[in-house]
């Protein structure tokens, strides 16, 4: 396979590097700018800073992948010197769209978001096909040609380490085969779990398919030179699966360069509660809608000032709940904005809302937006288990409060408490010790892991 292109960003981020580059690593990632969304942020930001710690990235990514959002602003994050190698990918999404009667240009969102209506029979059939025939995911057709291309490419352009980041977990299968063929140390980077991801139970898997997913997952966990994950519970779950004691936790984080205190604009005049990111059915905060409805009934002033802003795609169930609790007049739906604009909204919000998926793995999840909420300097209001890894970060930084999924009365009182502080001009954020979660610091942690493999 010939590469589609070898390119670098034409935009140079506003930072300088002083460390002489001594080693190179290949990062195999499906998500890369100008694709937008949560999946791209970890390695776009890691690439921005890791050269300061002696490592130069070579990015391998599809030339024409199917991504739900497009964000040109993220190209500004990539150093101009970065080598980006792209090859074509074939995915079955045009067939999927045709089967559902959708247009080729329609965007598809991950995480089982149904924006307009309940799942049709065609959608249910397509989910069954996706779960049982496209294993581990619909990018499986890129594995074989990528392995062939990378073996030749790396023979001519050697690197010192390989990192694969998933989901999609096909990236790990590419890396596993290249690692076996070349002997280059390989880190499997899990941004989310595999068989313990929140929507795994929705894939309608047969026993055969379930066993294959678990078999591939175990092969990756046991074969990788090192396994990195983003949460402590995920580390423990992987350890229970494969028996490894050397799994490393390097969480997601926030880029402090995105949140300069001196450039913060004025706060919203309204009492804004802002949620950034997608809301699928598991993330639909029923307790929040109930509590807000009750709070409005108790406070005439709140009726005049409340504004709920949901930025990102939402499931039809979210709109239904908004209507059920008569919150249409207070709620604004914004389909998508670039990351740099989302950062401004977080900094200007009176409150940033975090909702942990109400799913079997809720205690394992730490949404990437949690760290950006902490970086924004505004109060964080979270809904989810108090014994979760997300709660652990919030408690560690004293960056906000957490309410359980059924705590309607407590959440109502919290909203009214925050509203009183807002009226008095005293609603402030107070996160502490958040430097440990800056992208720059986390890049140094990743460089240390690679150093340990290449001594």
C-alpha cells in the first residue's frame, strides 16, 4: 500500500521546545485532527508536548476515516515538525447509511446516540451485525493493509517504540502484529475499556462473538510490552483479566495553555449550567431534570435567570426528558462548536455539569471533560456514584460536588444553594493541585514509560 500522504500541520502552537530529540515513536490512532471530539484530544495534546521530553512522534492515521465531528481548530495543536502518515481505509459506513436510508454525507455519532426517534428494526439489525461480524469494530478492514504498509515503512523509517490507542481497538490489533514482526516495544493505550465499555451490553453479541472479543482483548493485554489506561479501576479490571502487575495509569487531563487566567472573559450574566459533549441514553441525567423542575417551582427568581446549555449531540431521550419536566424554555441545544470555543463556554459558565453514564461500569469512567472543567476555574456539579474514579479526582482536587443518580432532593437544594451564591456574586471555583493533570505533565509521564522500555 502506498501512503496517501506524509504531512505536517502548517500551524505552529504557541510554545517552545528546548530538549534535543533523541528517540522516535509511532502512534497508531484512528482519531486525528481535523477530526474533533473526545477521542482525538489525548494524543493531539500529548503530541504537542512530548517532544520536550526527548520523543518525536510519527503519527499513523487513516486518510479518510468516518468521524462524527470536524474541528479545524485542533490543527493548531500539532507542531509543524510532526510527521503524519496517512493511508486509505475502507469502512462499511456507506453500506450502513444506505441500509438505514440515510445520506452518504450524514455524520455518525459513537456511543449509541439516537437523535430523532427510537431505534428502528433496521437499526437493531445493524447493531447486531456490527457487534457480531465486525470484530473488534468496523475498522477491522484496515488491519491487514496497515500491517503490510507499516512493516515496510518502519524498515525504512525506524522508530524506538510503538503506541496504539483505542478504541477503536483495531488499532491495538495492528500494533500487535507489527510488534511481533519487528520486535519494537509496544504500548497498548486504552482510553476506554474493551469488553467493559458502557455500550458493550448493547451490541447484542452471540456467545461466539463475546468469546472472540474477550480472546482478542486478552491477547493484547498479555502481548503488549506495556499497558496504559486512564483510570485506576480500569487498571484493576485489566489486571484481573490478564494477571499483569505492571499496568500504568496515565489519566487524561487539560491543557493549561487553553485556560490562561489573564484571558478569561466575563462570566455569563444568566445562571448558566453548561454541559459539553455528547449525551446518550445512559448519560441522560433524569435526576437533574427532576431536581431542576422542583427548584424552579420553589424559586421565582430562578425562572428568570436559569439557562441550561447542552453542547454536543444528544439522544432523543434527553429532549423527551426536557419536555417532560417543562424545561424547554430554559434549555439551549448546540450541536457542535470547535474545541477552542467550548473552552470559552466552560470558563464563562456559572456551573459546569458533569454526568457519568448510568451503566454497569459507571465507577470506572472518568470523562475527559472533567479535567477541562477543573481547568476552567468554575464550579463543577457532577452526577454519578460517589465511590467512582471520577469522584476520586473531584475529591482529590476539591473541584466540585457529586450527587448520586437518585438524589433529587439533595441536587435540588444544591442548585438553589448555587443560585443564592450566584445572586450574591460569590459563586466561585476552587480546584486545588490540578497541575498533576496538565497535558504537559502527563506527557512527561508518558515519556518516562517509553524510556523504561528503550533503555
